[in-house]
C-alpha cells in the first residue's frame, strides 16, 4: 500500500510540469496562435526561477521570476508573429533556440548551487489519512495549483463570454475582427498566458523537483507539452488525462524495470509516448471524429489589409 | 526533433566559442565537448582537465574548446574547424565522436588527434579511457557494508559495455561482503535528464533500495537520496554538495594529468599514436573522500583502493560466473582480459534482471 501511495505521489509530481505548460499552450492555440517555443520558455523559466529563489531564498519569488521570464519570452514571440506577422512556426522554433542559449547564460552563475525545495503540504489530520492523505493533501502547492489552473481554464473557455470570444478568434479571425473584437490584442494576452504557464512549468523543475539548475534540464518536456495539446484535441479535460497518463506510464515503466519484468528498457522508455498517443487518439475518435483543431491555428492575421 | 535544435544551438554557439586569438609560435590545442561545461558531470570534468593543462603549460600553448557539439555529422564539421584553425593536437571527448574524428584525422595527417573512450585508432589518432570499473568495485564493497535492506539501486544510462562492466564490478564486490545482496537496475535510456533521473531514484528507493548508484550525469539521484535519508554515490564529479549526508564517495574523472602528459609529448615532438586505458594507478580517475561511513568501512575502502592501485586486486579476477551459471572464459590468465571488459555484454551471477537486448 505504501508503494502504491509512493507511485501516485511520483506520478503527480512528474505530470505537473507537463500539465502546466500544456495548459498555457492550449489557451494560446485556442486563440489561433501556434507557439512552438514552449521548450525555450520553459528552460528560461527554470533558469530565472532558480535564480530568483536562490537570491531571495523564497520559492514564491522564484516561481514569480519564472512566470515573468516565460511571459517576457512570449512577448518577443507576440511582437514578431502578431506585431510583424512573421511566420509562427519559424518564430516558435527560434524562440526555443534563443531560450536554450539564453538560459545557459543566465544560469551559468548558478550551476552547482542548491536551494531548499518547495515544502510539501502538511495539514493536521488530513495529510495523515492513510493512502489518500498524502496524495490529496501532502504534495507541494504547484501540484494542486496546476489542477486548479486547468479547471479555471476550462471554465473560462466554455463558461465565459471572454472565453467564447477567444475561441472565436482561433476559429475565424476574420469574423471575430468583423464583429469588432480586437483579435491581435486577445491573441497577445493568450500568448502571454501561454508564456507565463511555460515559465512556471519550467520553474517547477528546479524549485520543487530537483532543487538545482543545470543547462538543458527541461530535457524536451516543452515538446511533450506541445504534443499533449494536439493529442488532447485542444480539450482541457483530455489534456488532464493525457498529462497524467504520460506521467503514470513514465513512472510505472521505471518501477517495472526495478521489479525486473524483463521487457527491454528501450521499449519501456518509449511506452509513455505510445500509450498517451494511442489513448488520446482513441478518445478523440470515439466522440467527434475528424479534426478539432482551431480552424485559424497558425495562420497570420493582419487586420484591414 | 529536439536533436535538431540542439544541433542548431551548437551551430550558433560555435561562432561565439572560437574566441581564442592566435599567437604565432604557441602550440594550439583544441577540445570538443559533448555537453555544456557547466553540466557538473562529464564535460565539466574534461574542462577541469583543460584548465589544469592551461595552468601547467599556459605559457607554451593556447587552447580552444567547442562545447555542446552533438555526436554525428556536426561533430565532423566542428573537429575539422579546429584542425583548420591551426590546432595541432585535438581532444575529442565523447564516444560518439569516434568516426568523425577518424575521418578528419585521415584528412589532416599532420594534426594529432586524441579520442576519449573509443577503440578506433590511426597513425595520428590515439585513444584514451579510464578503468572506471575499478572505482565501481570499491563502491560495491562500500554499498554492501552500508546497505541495511541488502538491496542496492542502480540507475543505468544505456546498456553499453562500459555501464554493464560497472554494474558487474559493483555486484562482484558486494557479493564478497554479502553473498545474498540484491541489485535493482533501472535504465534511464538517457545520459542527462535530471527529472527522469530523480524519478528513477525515487522508484528504486520506493522499492526498498537504500544505497543508490548511478551511471547518468546529473546530481538528481544524489539529491533524491539525500532528501529521503538514503545513501548514494556521485558520478564523474564531486556531488557532496547535493548530498552532504548522503554521498559515500564518487568516481572523479581526472583528465588533467593525462592532458598535460600528452601535450608535453607533443611539445617535445615525441607524440605517438597510443591506446591509453588508465586506472587508479595512472590517475585517470580518483575517488572522492570516503564520507558518511564508519571508520572500519572507510578503512576497507582505502585498503581496496590501495590493493587495486598496486595491481594486487583485480575486480574481474577469474573465475567470473555469468548469469547462466557458467564460468566465463578467462582470456587474461588470472583475470578477464581488457577486450572482455571493454566489450562486456553479460551480467554476472547474482543479478536477477535481464540485460536489455540479450
């Protein structure tokens, strides 16, 4: 039983950065903008988040630094793709390259330092409930925040007028523009939200997961977050399923190796990707069928030309 | 996809990294690094070696390094770039640079090349590596003494001979202390992914391992062990900062003496193509201070280190029994021969797991 609890705890932690980054990207893409720079924004969030926490000794300030760094990165992207109408794919890729390089520069002075990681919740009585106590009340705050965030995003997208307008921009920016909505401004906010989330997701790694900074420590998680958005067919609910499934299979394959089940480890390492793709494809086939991508995703919009 | 970007980044960095100005008559020495010099592991230690070299011979030589050079076609271009820039001795510091180095070596017969951890040589291309399994043997002794549960946790990168021989040396040593010792092995299938390395360490500890050893590059596993109050060994470099109460010791790659020796030979005009496979005796690596253990365990570790250094103790002393219960052919007389160790692709008896791909 203790092992089950330990596995669930590890899965929650492993899934959280993916979920946060993917939540941000989902909003960005729902507004019609494809930002492939998630990895770059994440690693910047990691470097700046660690720097902030190390300098001030505060995890909260570290997290804020990560958010600010991710947002600033996304503003560069917004300036290029929304302001100057540059190709979004190329700009996103460039943003990743920039982020990887710049974060190495910023983080260089902090390599080899360590901080006290984010504290885990410890509520009287509640955290000590057998089996579910530590899962529901004993993880670090980021884990619960990420769940609150995706619920808030779901509510925003489907239950508010602003969310409807944002989705309209993503599906048909010409119509949204004709109705008088400021498409570019809305998209800028969506891109910034995506940047803030990616920055926070990146900061989660050095602040709570492995409390030190090493260049390149996000190790491709930004790309996984991007893929999760696609395979969730841009739905918040499926995104949660996808992120936790990916995290669960990642952790379980490690345990399976430890138990010595005798399946080649190379296959085990590929399993999270396989399982997530298959399940999410099945999910989206079952209900709707066909493409559910925002219709205007990745297209440049220049008003009045 | 990610590799492409790493490649692109490396390409961008190349322009910046080749900064060293050229003075006319100094010997130019080049280095190609796989990771960033701040990786706190493999590349960091090579950089420390280069710094030691500069400190020793800085007035006679000029060094250049290229970091984050991906293995593969980009490596060839980077190595050639160093050759064309007038470097007369070039160290390529990762296994995957083997073929690119050989190719460039054939093109530039007047330049000398040194390739780390490979096995292909040419008249102007040497190879060098270290017998890390000697250090792993000492770690195995310590681990068996320190483990209360009798279960060791081992995080592997890829199932290549270097890593497999490390696992075998560890378990052979551990069995001399506790014949029933168990080892749980998790392959991360990466050299560097800190969160994944941390996940692997968590999984091992959750499954009952109380001493963690790793053959991946970041201090993540050490840090998890420290957090959970378990013990661990560092990798490549000193990691005690990440586990002041957890690190037992660490195998430290010390390339400095070798780099100094080879550059001196180059300066004297006596450089020859050689295959150097050094151990504790030739200072190719060192052991970090033995910490967080009682004095008798420390003494045992120091004695074993002295015996290995003196050549009295060989980790792969015959008979070596394979996982199938059969004795492994003893090609080296009293111990396995270098070829058998460098190409090791079997587990020894006592490991329950199956070697991937076997």
